[in-house]
C-alpha cells in the first residue's frame, strides 16, 4: 500500500459519519459474523468494518521508514552543504551567486572534456 492509500485509510476510519472510500476495494476491509444476540437487531448475519489495528501498525511502520529516509537525506544534505561551504571558503567565493557560477563553469568544463574524449575515441 502506498503512503497516499494509507493516509486515505487513516482518514476514512477516523471520519465521523462513515467511510470516505470504496470499502470493497480496501485491503483493510473485514467482514465478520454478527454475534447471535445482535442479528435480529442488526438485520444481518454479517457486518463489515475496518481492521483499524492493522491500519495503525502499517502507519507506524511507514512513518518509521519515512523518518529513516528523512534522516538519511538530511545527513546527505548537511554533508553537501558543508562541502560547498568548504569549497566556497577555499576559493574565496562570497555569495551564492558566485558559487552557482563556479558550479556552472565546472559543469561546462566537464561536458567539454567528455565531448573531446568522445571525439578522440
């Protein structure tokens, strides 16, 4: 189940007034036997509902995974920022504009070297 589907399931089970999505297609749909003493009152032998416990566990698992990914990406970003700051200091670049200009120069040089290499092969 995707994060968006899980969010929809959480909202669906938490919304007063009933389901927000097609229960027939939901993986959290459960059909259970109505207890004998309630069948006449309910007017059915079965009732359907949501496996809210499974939704909660799945949501916790996804949140754990997403937080881990966020922590990893944050570490990578921080390392990249530190690297850029070091290069900017070393090359005496004073502004973000100067840094971007230097990066574009490096990219252009790399593309030029690649073209030269490809033409010599």
